C-alpha cells in the first residue's frame, strides 16, 4: 500500500456490507459499525467490541494488502492480514481472521472463512 493510500484512508468509514465464511451478515448486526483511521492507527467499533491497533500497508506487486496488529480489545496481540481495494470513498476489505496470509481475492467462502467488508467514507 502506498503512502497515498494511507493518506486516502484517513477518517471514518461505515461498514455497509459484511460477509463471514461465505454467509451474509444481517445489516442489523453491524448497523453502527465503523472503522476510524488516524495515521497508522485504526479503531473498529460497533461489532460487539472495540478493536484498536496499527495498520502496516504493503503495495508491493500487483496486490494491495495490509496487516492489522491489534493492541487493545479482544484480539489484543493478534495480527490479521487483508487484501483491499480502494476506489474513492469506497473501501473493500477481505480479511483472514485466523492470522494466515492475506487473501488472494476479494471473496469469502465457507472453505476460506474470510471476512469480506464493504465500507463507505463518513468523514
């Protein structure tokens, strides 16, 4: 991920779609879910707990990936890897919640167990 992408991710993002292990999560389950990015810090709220940590971005090659190192909340000490796509005010993330390598594609299936999120910029 380039420095330009990190700059473009600054602000608040509302989760508009969530799928886990190929199953669409009902919108009511994440109605207040947001991710706030400040510098390389992230904070995720509205998903049952508050998750905080640091993002490390990697734009090398043809894939845009990042890692989330959780520093506070239920995932404290864990590192998750994700593939992402950023188009203006729309951010799509495919996250391996088990600490494996970043997904190859933006797809969630029962076999891979990934979380697929769509977000829209709030501010």
